[in-house]
């Protein structure tokens, strides 16, 4: 007994069939899977993931079974179309929400930066202007306590 895989377009690729039939988890695994596993399409061994499959073709996958590719009925096509439209509608809502969240985060970041700048300016010590002129120097030398020549140094307590 074969499992039916519904064809929603004119054709589907072998890689798409393997993914839709849950033989592989992602399309990227198709190439490796086909290089390791002999898959038959209408009795001919096939290793190309891009092999086009049309209505009525049979695909045999060892350990997974036989798959019949069948064109979608008008009801299945209408249901699929509704699913695709709903998915697109939800994706548009998610994109809009993500955009709004991104804008809010940007505004919050800017406000936080402004607050930090304001706080930095408020806590900044004020500098006194140099009123002595541009050539004013600070006295960094220690006062000279040297004794004049010929005199003995003063001894405290004497």
C-alpha cells in the first residue's frame, strides 16, 4: 500500500516530496539522503533532489515505503490556498509587531542615553576659570628653607 502525497502545483521536486513525506527533516538533508539511499522514481533509481515529479508518479524509498504523487482536488487546492493566505496574513502581523517593538526599543535606548548624559552633566564638578591670565603658573615648588651661607642650621629646641 502506498502513501499519497498531494501535488499543489504542476510538479514537485524529489527533495520536496522527501520533506513533505517526513522522510527528511529539512530540504538541505535531501542531497545527502539521496547519495546514501537508493530511491526509485517509477522503477528507475534516482539521486537528483531536483527531479520533477508529476501526477501519478510512484516513489519508492527503502524503509519508508511507497509514495504516490497525486494532483490536488479542487477542495484540497482551495484549502491549501486558504492556509497559504492565512500564513501570509499572520506573518504580516508578526512583521508589523516586530517593527513596532524595534522602534520602541530604539526610543527607550535613546531616552536612556539622554538620561545618562543629563546625569553625567549634573554630577560633573565645575571648574573655576583661570583668572590670573594665560601665563599663570601653579606654585608646585616647596618653599626654600635653606640657611644662609656661613650660618649653622637651626636645631629645634636649642
